């Protein structure tokens, strides 16, 4: 309420000041006064009505407070009445005196003597200007006699002498047809000076000379501050012809003299004063009404200010008691919000501060409890958010192994919709029976171990087969799980998928095995081969034919097997000691074409190789020697797979091996793809195809794709292995490698979980 009253008072005061300013402007500007009188009067009425409504509303509020028995109402009414009387009585007296003063002052403005003085001043100004014009006309006629015997060619000198004699600004000699003959002063610099009108020429012929004043109207209409007003007297006299030259053309002398600035200013001042006097005389009644309206508005403002001060000061005195009364009611109702504290230093202000301090202490005690509850809720919400975004799986179980809650990570890792099985035992989830039972056993063992050794958690590795007992080798999941006890007889199970880590460890282990095998096996192979060949050489020709044949066959067998062992050892050596790639710009299409020369029709291969090379493919970053080995391994595997499928199913037509290069749609990478028409890979092989010693060949070592994978990692390439499907049946396999272009920085090797992507 106090805020509303303050804003209203400021608004009304501003309106009153604006009205007074507009009134002062309208008094000095008749056009503005006539245009805005109705608006000003209407605004006056509206402001007066608003003031009356505000005063009535304040009085109504005070009466309502008194009827409701609100504490401090009587004191407010008394103070309001006192201040209202203090404001109304002096305001009314000032209003009466001002009304009489304004009425008599406005009437005294309009006096017969003033009007007569203004008329006399106007007549005096006109007579002065006419006298100046007549004097210049006589002087011009006298000066025209100097040009009677002066020819047109030499008239300029005479005109200059006339201009100096008369003090004129310009002197012009005109012909009878209105053409300029000569001129001095400012006329010399004008291309087309103003010509006398035909009427002026006729009048000059008749009266010998005429004069008129120009520019006085423009000076009258000029605004103040634009410089002194300028006006001129222009006189025109006919020049007589010499002797009896009656047939010659008449000439006219025109003299222009500026009027004194003081004369022009005084004449305009008298004229302006007379005009304003007449305008105010016409608006006498309007001015009287406007001033009376302004005085009335001032009276209402004074009354409103008095009542407003009464309410504010009264409220200032009664407010501490009202604050205490409201505070007691709030505390009694259980509302412990902080109460208002008054800034005063008196006893009432101190009492409100003490009461507010007591209320604040009660509110702090309640707020501490609510804050603790809120923090618990926030912590619970934060914990749930963290669990929802964890990559690890989290399951909360009760003592019997029933699933109480899970996070999305558990569903992703275990590949089972665990949220749908909340309220059921983990051992009853399809595909996780063994895992649930093993977890329960781990918790049972943990209870015993904790009692003996004080352990706070257990950890164990699991290998799951979601496909069921029949899929023991399909899509195995390697987990490491940790369990702990929670308050309330609940159990926490946290687990991570470490399948990719296990696969990387296998690759590392096989690299170490390959290195040791290459070292331990290769050394005795050469002596064995040399010893067998020396034995054959020593015994050749010393044995019977039958024994000689047996010896030759045995030696050949030893040599062949030693060669096979050397090739095996070399493969292990290449896998374990593959040199670091030297990445340089390599033309992938040229490299593929170079390798395909070894697989042409004359190479003797049963399965042909067909190439589709993208001519848009730019150079890539790679090691040409290692990439050549990759292409050889992939083509050899594709031919072996197609040949094996043809041998097992000769009735099924087989397509040649396809090697393809293509620039990606984004234009940022190049892809190398090798497709075969073999029997494809099983699910267990797809998951582990890039691990050493994983193969589908009866005589293979399982190192071909492992070497390809290792070279791809060195090149920062993405490698994909998938089966080619047609109408739901496997029609072959496909291996794709995606390389970075030479214009770009080589991409860093991807982690194992992102490189081994199966389409």
C-alpha cells in the first residue's frame, strides 16, 4: 500500500508540473494555447477526479481497518485528520487570495491606454518608413539628371558615383524594355538581377520616381536568433533624354538602400507587441479559466500531500506495534518466516529486532532439518544419475538374491533386460542362471571371509555365455565383478565387461609365445636339414635299390617338414617382430594393381581375383611394404575360403574374389574391401577372428588376420570383419580397412573395443 501511494504521489506531482509547464508555454503562444486548451482542461479534470478517488480510497481503507479492529487504526485516523486539517486550511486561504489576485491581475493587463500606445507606435513606425522611402525617391530623381547626357557605354562610372553619394547597396540602369544597361554594387555579381515590373516602370514614367519597401514581411516572419532583420528601400526614377531626343528609348535608374537594422527591429517589435496584445485580449477568458484551474489543481495536490503525509507518518509510528502483532499471529500459526525489522533506534524498533531474532532462531532450527532432508534427496538423485551414466553394471540385491534395482549399464553388459526382472531372483533371469548362482555363492563365501579376516568386499572373474548351454563358444562375455554389503541387509554387485581386455591380453601373450617359439625352434631346424642331406649324400650308391628308395623318401620327408617348420617359425617371427610402420603417401590403387599381377590368369590360382578401383581415391598415409603384406594375406585367405567352399559344395556357383577401393562419402578416408564367396565365419570366430591361433583352416596357423590387425593398428586404420548375407543365408565374408588420407594427420590407433567392429 505504501509503495502504491508513493508511486501515485510521484505520478500526480509529475503530471502537475507538466501541466504548469504547458500552461506557461500556452500563455506565450496563442497557437499552442488554442490547440491544446481543450486537452489541458480535460487532463486537469481527470487529475482532479483521480486525486479525489485516491483520497476517498485512503479514507475508505482507514475506516475498514477501524471496523476490523486492527491494531493502530485509531492512531492512524487521528494523525490523518490532523495533517489533513493542517494542509486544507492554509491551502484554502491561499487559494482564495490567489483567485482574487489572478482575476484582478489578468483584467489589469488589458487597459485602453496600453492599446492606444500600441496603435500610436504602429502609426509612428509606418510614418517613419514612408518618410524614408519618399526621401530616397526624391534623391533618386535628382540623381537621374546626372545620366541625361551619359551614353550607355560609359554609364558605369556615373552609377558608381551615384551609389557613393546615396550610400546605396546597388545602383542599376535599366532600359525601357526591362534589360539591364549597367549596374554597380551587388548587382555586378548577379547573373539575373530582379527586374522592375511593368507596373513600376509605368508608374515611374508617370510620376518621374517611385519608391517601395521590400523584405519587411520576411523580417517579420524570421525566427529569433537568426540574425538582425534585413529590409531595403528600392527607388525607381526615369532618366530624361537630352535636348529634343524624343525618339530614343527611355531609361530608368534604380537605387537600392538597406533600411537601418534598428529601425526595422523597432518596427517589428511594436508590430509583434500589438499582435500579442490582441491575441491575449481575445483569449482573456481562457487565460482566466486556465489559471484558476491550475490553482485548483495546486490545492488538490496540497490536500493530497497532507493526507499522504498523515498516512505515512502515522504508519511510521504505528508500524512497530503492527509488526509485533502480525509476528505473534504468524508464530502462533506455525509460520516462522523472518518478520520485518525496523531500522529505528527507539525502543519499539529494538523490540521488533528482538522478536525477529527469536523468530529467526526458530526458523534456522527448522531450516536445518529441512536442509538435511533436501541434501539426502539431492544425494539420492545424484547417485541415481551417476548410476544411470556408468558404463559399469550395478545391481542391488537383497539377502536372497532378488534384484531390487539396476542401472542401464547392467542391461548393456549382461545383454538382458534386467529392469523387467526387478523383484525376481537374479538366478531366474533367462541366460543368467549360472551367473546368479555363482554371485550368491560368492556372497556366502564373503560372509565367512569377512567374519574371519575383516574384508569389506569380494572380487571374482566370470565368463558368461548368454546364448545358453548350446552356445558355449558363441559371444562369450568376460566379466570382473565386485560385491559388498549395504545397510539394510542389501548387497551391491558391480561388474565390468573385460572381453576386449582379455582379447588384447591373448594377443600380447601370443606375441610372446611366437617370439619364444621362433627362437627355440628355428635354431635346430637347419642342422636337422643339413644332417639329413649329408646322410643321403654319404649313403647314396652304397645301399640296395629298395633301401636307397626308402632313404631318399625319408630324407625328402625330413627336408619338407623342416621347410614347413621354417615357414611356421617365420610366420610367428613376423607376427612377434613386425617392424614399426613408416607412414608415407601411398597410392592405394597402384599398390593393389601391383599385387594383383601375382594373381593373374597365368599364376595358376583356381579362384580368380577381380578388382574395382575408385579413380577418385587419393593417396593414403601408409607403409607400402606392410600394406602389400596385408593385401596378400587378405587375398590368400579369400581364395582359400572360396576354394574350400567350392570343394565342399561344387554344385553352388562361386564368384571370384573381389577387391575394391572407394573414397568415403565425406571425402576424408579411403576404404579397401576384400570379398570372397566362401562359407563365412561362425559367431565364435567373428568375435575372436583377429586373435592369434584362431582359424577355420585345417592347416592354418591363425596368424594371417592377426598380422593384418596389427598392421592396421600401426596405420591407425579401422578394420571390420563381417559375413555377407543374401536372403538370410551366408554367401561369403568381407574384410574392410579404412585409411586416413595423406593430406590429413594420421589418426591415432583406436582402442580394441572400437577397432573390432562387426557389421
